C-alpha cells in the first residue's frame, strides 16, 4: 500500500486489533517490521495488565521490551531524516526504501503513538522518554515529504490524540513529557489550529494553576508556544474566543506563584504588542478591570513584574481612543502613577525603555479630566421659563 492514505482508511485500521507475534525477551535485535508488530502486542498487554503488586514484575519486563522496540522505530526515523538531509536541497529527493515506508505505515496504522501516550502514567521514566522522543521525531523537519504528509494526517485528524496528551497533565510524572510532545507539534500551523479549535487551550490555562510548580510552569510555557508560534492562526482564534480566554487567563496574572505569574505576564505582553493581535489588544485596553489589574501589578514587590507590567500599562496610556472610564481612572491616579513611574528603571541601560517611560509620563501629565456633557432635553420639554435656544455644545 502506498505511503499516503485517507484518514477514513486510517481510522478503519485503528479499530482492527493488531496481531501479536511471540515476544523474544532475550534479544534486543529486531527487524523494524517485527519491532512494530511486537510493540503492538506489548502495548496491548500493558493495557490489560492489572495494577497489582503481583503484576509488577511482568510490567517491568514489558517496559524493557517496549524500550527496545521504540529504539528500533526511533532509529528508522533517524535514518530517514539523515538520508533526506544528505540530498541536494533544490533538486534531490530522499531515497526512502519501501521497508522504511512500510514500518512507518504499520506504526501509525496500529495507532501506536496514541496507545503509547495513553500509557504514559504506567510506563517507567526511561520508557516515557522513549515515547516522547519517538512522538517528537515523527514530525522532524528533515523527514521526506511523503512520510511527513502521512504523519501530519494522522496527528491532525486523530479523534483522541490531543485528549490523551492533555489527560497526562493531570499526572505529575507524565505531564512534562506530554508538554514536550505538544510543543513539537506546535511547530506546524495546521496542528496549532487543530489544538486551539478543540478547546484544549482552556485546559492548559487550568493546568497553569496546578499545585505542582513543574506542571504549572510547563503548562504556561506550552500555552505560550501555542499562542506565539503561529500568530496568524492564534490571533483570529483569540479574537473569536476573547471573553472565555481572558476570564480564565486574568487570574493567572494575579497568581501568588512568582514563576507562573511572571510567565503569564510575559505572554500577555507578547500577544498585545504584536500586530497579529491588534484587535485583541484594542479590546483588552478598553476594559477598566484590565487596567486595574495592570496598575496593581506595577505595585508588585518584584522589579521584573513592575517592568513587564509597565509595557502593558503604556498601551492603555498611548491608546488614542481611550473609553471615558479609562480616561477617568488615569486622570484620577495620574499623580501617583507618575511618581511610581519615575522610580521605575530598567536593570540595564535600556534607551528604549527610558524613552517609553518619559513618553508615558508626559502623556499622563498632559491628561485633563474628560468633559462630560448633560444630555439635552427635547425642545418640546423645555420649561417656559427657559429660552428655547439650544445650548451651543448640543448643536
């Protein structure tokens, strides 16, 4: 069968049980074809193996075999990548053997990437690393086009792949491996789009508040990759999901954990100061609650927080179309804000920071209370004791 096949055919195969070959436990030397078939058998045994002390020895033996067979698959991917890399970039083609193509086709058709990811919590540390390495290698940029196309179809249209990856975030021992796989997928705009439209980005925000700092930091880092790696994809998505996203995201800015709060603040600044997020930025700086959050962040004990928050605050100040309520808050607090900004300095001699600082201070000093005019009554309701002339400001 050719290397490319439709997604319907792929998922028909996923529902067909893989045939198991006898497992040779004493030898780590297997042909790639045998390795895939035996790997499918071993994963099936892991799925059916009860979590009891009696089965611990069997599980450990299975993990060793899975480790050996994953190394065979990883070696095939390395060979494909190296072969493609040696060819002429403009005119050459990778000399991919039918054996290599068949191995990759078998590996995907047996749904082994997702089945292995679903077992991340039961595998030992070394095998988790193997699963992570193989899943990341599936989308190496140097792979031949026909292989990359097949893998892209598998990842993009698989009904549960992103679910399995996100489920692993609930487990502290598996979360970091799943995060690495997700970030490797986010090198491709198509997969970023698939992930965002699945709604899993909202789950990442939730995991950024995980009690384990390693899980929380990895989740916010993965979210940053999803939002900034392909802004032409994430920008329109964020605009369409603005309310739901920031209802979950703004509490991260006020998080008591320094690492998570700092990363959340840096990601927000990275988005709002990019042209691809311009409409999102205009919505954000038109909200008075957002302004209050940013102003409070400038009062943080951390100098790094203050500087990062300043980069957000300056957008509110220089916005030429400030809503009335934003103007009122800035004018009311301008003396204290100016005093605070005058004490704020970059850690190094940053000419751009100093220029921005002086510009924002100047804008604040020039601000005057916005003029608010009473609504004019209709002419027919004008009291007889008052002349019927329309006030000049209402004309």
